[in-house]
C-alpha cells in the first residue's frame, strides 16, 4: 500500500504531538481549521495546496516529504536555525546577567538580611506620615 500525503501528515502530527488545527494555524491556513478529516489519515485524498508550501517551514515540516515521501520529514535547516537562535539568546542572557551583577556589585542577586532590613526600614519611613506641627 502506498503511503499518501494524508498518512504522512498524520505521522508528522503524531511525531510533533500537535493537533491538525495547531498545524493549520502554524502554516497560516485558517481555512483548514476544523477540516482535519479531509487531510489526515488513511484513505484521505485531499492534499494541502502549494500556496502553503513555504509556510510548512514555520513548523519544520518538509513540504516535499509531505507530498512525495522523499527526503527527511523534518527540515534540518529549521532545527539548526532554532538551535542557533537558542544558543545566541542564551549567550545574550548570560552577558546581561553578568552586567547586572557588576552594576549591583553583587556576585548574585540574593540580598543579605542587612540589605533587606535597610530597604524595609526605608520603605516604612518613606510611607509613614510626618506628624504635623
């Protein structure tokens, strides 16, 4: 039995653990929402049109694999790009934390009891009413 695009799409959705509606939203295909029975599973003949082909990369699905079964199901570039973005964001956050630590002159963000008491006392003084003369 030949594997159809509908079966491959079902395999992809199972792999990603997402619903068809979530998939439709990710590829910006609002007209597909609620029509999963036409596009997934055995025996279904409907194919998601070429106009959404570029949007398949939004979710990491290889449109060529979806249509033909050839190549990889997952777009490797998308995975690699996401991984690189995560690594860069992690480095940016590390730098930001380092700068904040230097700015506040503390090795970490935990305040000691004396600092907490001082702040608490200042807040009480600031918010207490001054006696009128």
